[in-house]
């Protein structure tokens, strides 16, 4: 027998039947069609129920067909892949639905007038007004919170990674973990208790203090992870040249990890931008423009949304303003996340061949 014949015989014995690349799409289409038929026949009116039936049929159909064609071992691999795709869709569909609903309802009154005017003398039940005062308040409160929380968080992370040893470092790590999980209302109550002791009235900077408390543990954790990724060889090379440790941190460690640190700070800003409870307790809300965060009540976008929605009973105008403000807040958070991704890509270490 020739060598070519032996090779052909062995190759054919090693090859096994496999499903075509388009088979998952065909199985998914068939599952959706069967799910629609079952839902319509059973009188199910919720599309969520139809989707769950389709997901179950997709997983079961993939396993049965793959077992019959490729064998049980390959079928297990395909069912794992199917479960990953189903989990992905279960996570994405509510998000897409939320964004779509917000856009559809928020564009009704979202225009330049809405963005450049305050409520002023407009009653909550009347049409008109805008969110300019809320945008100013949110920018000032979040900005001041960032000026407080970001440096403290970064310096704390530097201490934990570069200097932290012994009981003090363990205690700081423990309290950072605890602060990461505290509800936002607790931070607001803490600042409120200090205000009551000092007999102070609501003002914007008080909300900034509560937001800074919520921001600091996020910055500490993200910065700590970025500093740990810096190779120790870079630190050792700098120290071997006689460079002091503080200067090594300033000139070597921080520039190497600045992209990740900046990304973590911007994600922390996005996290506190939507907090309502501390602002409700400490800032109190204001229908007029107040550019001074250190005196008098202010407005903020999350608080504005809450107040407009709570006053929307029987008022379509307040309901529409709440959705438009929600769309503005989502756009603000989305811009921050995109900026964080851009900075991370821009500052990422360059790899060479």
C-alpha cells in the first residue's frame, strides 16, 4: 500500500462529522419560531416569556443536534458556548431596552432651550423650564468631590502598595473594603450629622463631601491594582541608580500606570454622578440658578429627576422633563466612560517587536 493511501486512510479516520458554521444561527432561528408558536398557542402575552422559552429551546436544541452529529463530548462544549451567549443576551437586552425607552421618551423636550434654562418661576405642573441649574449644580458638586476624593484615593493607594506594612496597612485595607460597600445614604447621614452639630443649612459643598466619601474607596481600589501591575524591575532599576524612593514613585511608577489610574478616577466620577440620596439630604434642591456651592441650596441632575417624577402625577410636562433629564445624565455618564476608554488606550504602554 502506498504512503499516500495510508495517509488518506489515517486522515479520514481522524476526521469526524461537524456542524456547519451557520448551524447556531439556524438553531436560534428555529428556537425563536417555535417559542413564538408556543407562546401564541398558550396565550402568553409577555415577550419576556417568549424570549425565555426561545433561550431554553436554543440550549436544548444545540445539545441534541450536536450530540447526534458530533458526539456528546463536542455537544458539551457547544452547550457551554450556548449558555454564554444566552447569559450575554439576558444582560444586554434589559440595558438596550432601558436606553431605548429613555431616548424615546427623553427626546420629547430635550432641546437647547431645555438645556439653557432653569425652572425659575415655572411650576412643576406647567410646561417649559429646563435643567441648566441642575447641570451647574451637578458639575460643581461632582467636580469638588473629585478634587477631594481623587488625590486622597491615589495617595492612599500609593501608601498601601509602596509603603504599607504591618497593622496600619491592614487596617486601612479593611476600612477601604468596608467603605466600598456602604450605602450612599449612610455617607449622606454622616455629613448631615456634622451639619446639624454646626447648625448649618443645606448647601452644595456638603453634597460634594458625601460624594467624595463614596468616591475614595473606588479610586483606592482601582489605583492600587494599577500600581501592582508596574513591574518591580522598573523600581529596582531606578533605586539601583541611587534615585530616592519618592522620586522613583513620582517619575517611574506613576507615569507607567497613569492611564489606568485616570481611567479608574473617571469611572469613579461616573459612579457618583448618579447618586441621589446624599444630594437629597444635603443639597436640598433649588428651582433657581445658584452658582455658589458654598452658600444656599443647589440643584443636581439626579435630584431633579426624582423631584420631577414625584411631581408628575397628573402632569405630563413634569414626566417629560424627568425623562429628558435622565437622558442627559446617561449621556454624561456615557461620555465619561468613553473618555476613560480613550485615555486608557492613549496611555497604554506601547509594545514593540
